[in-house]
């Protein structure tokens, strides 16, 4: 049985800084394509390579992450809860939810944020292409 997940990324930048202040976000890898193997299904997850986010700004900023919806589906109509998609930036994996979760904060300059995603799987998940939208919100923290 082979499962494939297509992870689509949606970017949303919110600027809350003063006049002339700028912060920007770029994403190194917008989509992830992978096929689950028997090993992945037996251990219960498929892990994806790191996605690098780069923040450039001239003032302090904060970055959050959330899912656009509480479920995501396959092209064949199978539905999985978004909580089956996990993420981490160092530390432990966390379930992706629909409420903004703090991801990182920084000061003026350039900062790289590396994320790893993991998809919970079972042998009951139908093989197909799955898509989830992840929203990153970047907020300038200036006066």
C-alpha cells in the first residue's frame, strides 16, 4: 500500500509595525511529495525533510503556524483530521491545529526557522494524494 501526501503551503503576512518598517517571510519548500512505505505504515508516521522559513526585517517580529481547516482530504475523498499532521522546530512534535501557535520570534535582521513535518498513518488510510493548507502568520512587533 502506498500513501502520498501533498502538503500545500499558504502564506499570510500581517504587518503591525510603524511606518516604513518591514518584515518579510520566504518559504524554501512550498510542497512536499512523499510515498509511504510499509516501514512508515508499521511505525505509524511518515516524516518529511525540513522546510526552511526565512524572515528578514528591520524590527522585532513574531511568527505563528496553524492549519486553514480542521481536516484535510485526498483526491479520492478520504478525510483525515489536521491533528494527524505534526510539526516541530526542535523539541517535540506538536499537532497542527486551527488556532495560531507561536512558532518563533526574533529581532531585526535575517533569521532562518527550520520545521519538520510528520504525518500520522495507519494501514487503513487509503493510498492517495492528500493536501493540507498550512498558514504562517508573520507579525511585526514594532511601535
